[in-house]
C-alpha cells in the first residue's frame, strides 16, 4: 500500500531507512540460508510500495568482505528488479555527480544522473566493518559496494582517506591533513537535504580524530541554514571499552538527524541527545546474527519524511524476519526451585528442555498475535537459552542435545549458550583484554564460543621480537588475512618490507662488513615507530583556524587543482571552545544546470558553472 499523500507532498522527501542487512549470512545453512536475501527483497518491495524517493542503508550490506557469487548475483538481480524503471524521479541532485570519481571512470558516481541507466529509486549506502574496502591492488582498496556501484545499481558514498596518524597535526594547512566529509546535495521542491556519510573507521582512530578536531564537514554556501543535515555512520555506540566507541555527543551541532549503523539493537525511533540539537536513529539489523538480547527486539525499517527541516519517522515491522526468542536462566537457582540435582545429567537436560518448550509456546502465541498467521506460514523460530552455572555442568555435546528439536527450531546446534559464573577479579595493571581468559571449569562448548581467532593471532604477534618487520604493519596484514580473507595481505606486506630494506641498503654503497651494522640500524628504526592506534589520553588541540578557499573544477583528463589558502582569520574565532556553533565548511552548488550525463571533455568549468567559493573552519565539536 502506498503511503498517503499530504498537502506538502511536492516539498516532502520520503526515503526508506534500513541498516545491517548482512546479505549472505549463513548462506550454506539449509534452513536459514535465504533469510537475509528474503528480507532484503521485502525491504525493496516496501520501498516501491511506499513510493519513496530513495533508499538509505547504514552499512554492512554484505556479511562477508568478499561475498560469494550466489549472494552477489542475487543481490544485483534484486537491485536491478526494484530500482530500475521508467517512473519519473522528483528528486534532484544539486552536488557534482562526478565528485569522488575513480581514475579512468567516465560515468557519474550517482547512478540516477547516468543517462545510460533508467533509475527510478536510487539506493545510497556507506560501508560497514563487514564490507569495508580492502586490498592493495592497482585500483586501491575496494569494497563489494564498489562492484555494485560500478554496475550502476547502488550509490556508494561516505568513503574517506585517512591522514597519517603517526604525527601531530595541529592547524593543518592542507585538506589532505583532515578527513573532509562532503555531502550529497538533494532537493525536492523547497526541501533540501545534505546527506553526509562516514563509512566504518576503527573506533579508536575515529575517536582520536574527533578529539583532535581533524574531521571537517563541508556545508552548502547557498542558504546554509535552510538545509536538513543528515549523517550516516557505522560505529560502536555502546562503550564496549574506553576507546572503542564514538560518544553520541561528539558529532557536529549543525546536524539534524544521525543514522547510526553497526549496532543491531533496534532503536529506530529518533532519540534526543543531551545538550545536542540533533537526534539519533538506530535502525538495527534486519537479520539476527549473534543471538544476543539486543537481537530479540522487533526488526524494523522506517519511512522517513522530511519537509523543510521537520522530520517524521514511521517504523514498519518486517514480516519475513525469522522469530527469535531469548531467555537467560541461572542453573543453581532453577535447580533449587525445581528440586533438581545440578549434577544429574538427565535431570538437568529435562529441566532445560522444559524451558525451551515454554519458549516455543511463546513463539507460537506471538506469531498468532502478530496477524501474520493468516497470510503466511510461520517460519521455524530461533531460540537461545543462556544457562549460567557455577560448577561443572553435566552436559555433553550441545549439538546432540538440540537434535530432539530438529524441525521445530531453526538453530538446533546452538540452542544453549553456557556461561560460567565466577568471582570478579581485578586484572593486573597493564594486562591486555584481547584474549578472553578460559577457566578450567568451563564447559567445552563455552570455551569454543569464547575463542577468538583474530585476538589470538594479534596477541601472539605482539609477543614476538622482530628485527626488520614492523609489528603494527604485520598486525594489520594478519588481521586482513584472518578476518577479511585477504589472501595476499601478508605476502604483500613482506614483499614491500623487503623491497624497502633493499632500497635503503643499496643507496648506501656499503661494504659487506658494514651490512650487519646497517641492518641493526634499520631494526632500531622499526622498533621506534609508534603504534598505529593513537593514545587514549591525547588532549584536544585548542587551535582552530578559518580558511577562505577557492576551488575550481578542471576537466576529468587533468588532476583537480588543490585548494589554496588565501587568508587566515584566527581573530574571528570564538573564544569559547566548549562545543560552539560549528559552522564548518560551505560548498556552493553549481550555478548552472549539471547535465545528467557528461563525457570527460564536457566537464569543463563553463558547463559546470562559475568557480565555487568555499569557506571552511576546522570543526570545534566534530
């Protein structure tokens, strides 16, 4: 059913909001293999039924960094089926459609501006931590989203080059010293949206850049305060550790709405942030991947309507999502209340089966109450029972325990999650928390669940003594090999290291007897390289500066000219540095109409309007 029209429909931008679709998750599972793609198709069907102007995704489109060919094929087929058509588009692009174009690319980065394509409903997405850019090839790092973008099926935005982190950058003179966030400028009637994107960056690094005020937002120069500023990012919102998250209050005051991806708990209704003018919408995931309490909330998408600077979010529950029930019990408490011997395997198994049966009854009742029972068959539910115990639990193979529920649940092999209750002990000073300590009393199933291969590899690398290899570079390459399936990452790192050492040695024209001394000097240089992760206690820089920049657009065949600072007006800065009004960067849309599709020769300054005047201040709060 299409959404009802209103008196301001001509000025209302309507888009569908979703995040963390994790396409391809458990694709080899005979029961759950198509769950992610079925829900993705429902999302696209809802977008067409509600006649939205575009679809906005908050990252982690794919579950794997290198999605399989069946997953990629099915995804591309769905995008082509639902986003292409002859229906007219009321949405107008005001920003440069060739902004961010790759070397050698002659088509625009926004597919609805390509005259070779009939796009009726564009899809915009940033990358997440699962589908972030990887690789060291000739074309640079690539994401699976780059494949969809090159095929004209998706608009990939929010990708940024990180400045060097090994030196202090105070009041940088060059845009290459900061992370510049340029918006996609959209207009419908009198409503203008500045769509900002920040794909996944390591939380420690992004927190450091925020504290140091190294993130610069570009803002439209024309009617700056009349735009609806929307930011999409994909980071930890919960404080899993002191540095591995982004504080809600750390973002720019010019924003109106923040779309927060990565967190799977559904909190899609916008929430206010203390002492900040913007609100945060957390769509959550569209598929349960971790079987945790946060995944048990209803999975939703939302229809967002923006008129001027007013915003309305209408959540829509997803019907194809597999039901998920989560329950946590304490075995000592349950055994005492039921008069069960906690060391009796048969009695304990019967007690746990009783709880699972009760959860299945709840699943059946919830399905009847949802109203879906009249239109579709109930899918097998996901069930997770978390069992806390304080002694050796008398259970053997957990997969064998779940065999009695085959055909009744979708996850018979991991019905139970075991958790050993133990006293909280103060960790030793300086102890690393990368590897979870394993207690001898833990059940084998819990030990396997807590084992993290990437953490084990990284911890082992840290303990080694290297003469010529940089430990931080080796860690990064090992992480790419283990988590991102980058098979050439370690070999590429070693080849580059050897080539660099050979170059240093060959340039010195030394005798063979001096070789060992030179190698020791190179080894000392390697050991003195600071860690890639920034320290946690770096103070925020009090310096800020304002620049007038003149930007001209050259034809695609030449390199674009770098912005040149014309003057510095430090005297005009506000004295109060505690999150003042953050006017950051102004970018004026082209004065002339931008053709929907241009050849490289037709992209000169004459066709794209006069040279833009931009104005930038490094952000106080962003």
